[in-house]
């Protein structure tokens, strides 16, 4: 890693000159800071750098405070503390809080180079292991496209908790990528050698969901002509993703509670329990605490699932990610359709980044697929993008005007339909309702929909 960039923060000018000359001569790119405030401003601006060498004692603020703030801004940035013998305790405290190592002043060049070489070799090995793991298990972290600090924090937290065996609940609006995060949890865990299992609790009736989860024995019900192994048995030793868990019936929740508590289940029609070892990851866009108060979700089941919570921000709260994701989808669909479309015009980028994206990443993916289909040239331009800056979630209500919730819902549905060229299935998915419910709302609100 001969061109790694090293950030150095120390209030002693001689130390900065010495390290800049020493490390620069070794091929490293070096940037120096004489105060903690200047370093933090740099990290907050763009976070550049592959390593931070930081003095424990700083003139403008406590060194541990600088370290803590730096880790908040760049959780993945390795930090080596520099300290005099009198402040070793502070350096040790920093290591407990996540620093990679510390070196004491005055430090010979052999010591510095040794620590740096060990660190960068370790970083390289970790990267190679990640790439090999992704190749073996078919999970590319490249599928998680992001540039924003908001999603960087989510991603780093996901990798941190993936190493545990605790159950995880992923919360977020529809279309924010909850299944992708669940897959990342699995493929970053000790269970990554096994397949990743997923089931959509909202897509199946109660009876069918129960059968799919627990399996059944022959003759358990009409039409059960043979014994069927359920997904719980299949996922033994692996991870099972319960998507839209908020739509699971109370009866199935009660049976699933036993699986989470006791690690065993009984197939439909059987009396013999089966033991399983499963790590559960669940997701929903519902407010489960409100569902508990309404009597639609079991409190004990909720607390068994919600050991660790991952909250996914909506796309409108991480606008820096819109352009790179749009370009990712553009490349994917252009390649799939064998079309020579490879760019988005500046006006198109401005339109995409100013839109509110009520359907989040899923809506962006749909918009880019449609744009590639309709594109005649090599560039995606605004007229190919069925979005407007006056988004459904930002319906203007004049000051002092009383407007009913019904009228707001009518306008919201009308704008989502228009934004998606009146494609009902896509609009229903973005609205988070079924196609049947959307058809009912269109009739109820007398909305004009082209046939």
C-alpha cells in the first residue's frame, strides 16, 4: 500500500516536519494538522485518509475527545496514538475505545515503519478476505452503493453486529433496502458458509405461511399428499430473514416465539419437536410498538426479535447516494438490455437529486430501468425521468388552510400514479399498499387513470 494517505495531528512542529519527511520519503502521502480542530474539520469535509497518527495531548482540546470525534466521523479509519511516557494511560484508554495501537516518543523510524507495515498488511488481508468471501458466497458489498455519512454509519454498524449471534430487527420505509442489509449481515457472519434464507410474511396467507415455515407431515390437511420440509428446517445452522414481519398473524407469531425461545418447532400435523439453530433477521416498515398497543403484535415476540435494531434512513435523507446509485442502475440495465447508454445529463442529475423519492431505492431503480428502455441516445435526460421536484410527500398546504387527511391521501396517490406513468403495480409498491387496495382508492377518490 505504497500510496496510502496518512493524516498526522500533533501540536509540535518538529514532530510534524520529522514525520512528513520520514513517511513521505517512504512513499506515503502525508497531510499534517497542528490542532484537533483542524483535523476534525478535514474529516468532516471529505474524510480523506487511510490512517490517522494522533498525539494524545492537543492544545485546543483533549486528545481522547479528538480521537472519539474522529471515530464518529470515520468509524473505519485506523488510528495510532502518539504519546510521551507520561501519558501512556491515555493511549491505552484510546486502544480500549478502538485505536489500533500506540507508539511512544521519541520513536525511531524502525518502530514507526514496523507498526505501519503491520497495519497495512492487516488491512490488505482483510480486504482480500472480504473479496474472497464475496466471490465464494455471492455477496458483493459493491451492491451497497453509498457515498453519504448517514449510510456509512449504518453499514459500519451492520458489519459490527453481524459478528454476533443476536437476532436483528431492521426498520425503515418500504424500498430502503432492508433485504440487502439482511443479506450483508448473513454474509458478514460466521454463518456465511450456509445459504441465506428469506421469506416474505406479507405475501402468504396465514395457513400457507405456517406451512412454509414449519413444514408439514403427510395428511396434515387436505391436499398434503406428502411430507414437506419447512424453511425452518432448511435454515438450520444459517440465517433466516423474516421480511414484513409486522404482517405475521398472532397465531404464527405464537408458534415462532417458541422457535426463538427454545430453538425448536413442531411441523404442522406432527407431535414431535425438531431442534434448530437459526439466527433471525426481521424487517418491517410498520411501527411495531404501535402494533403492540393495538393488539396486533405480540410484545414478547417483539423483544425476542429486537435484540439489535438497524434503522435504515430513507433516500431523501441521504441525497449524496442518489447519483451514484442512479449510475449503478444505469450501468446494470444498459448492460442487460445491450444498449449504449452510459451517462446522465447534468439536468437529469439535478432532477433526480431534488426529487423526494417516496418509494426510496426501489422507486429509483424502477425510474432508471424505464429511462434506459426509453432512451434513444447515449445519455439519460430529464424528459426520460418520470419524476418531478414537487414530490408527493411534499404536497403544499397553504398557510391557514384546513385540509382533511382524506384530501392529502387523494393528492398523494394521484401524484405517485402520475410520477410512475399510471403503472398501478409499481405505484402500489411505492405507496406500500396492495394493488387491490390501490384500485379501491382510485374508485373511492374518483381518480382519473388513463386506460
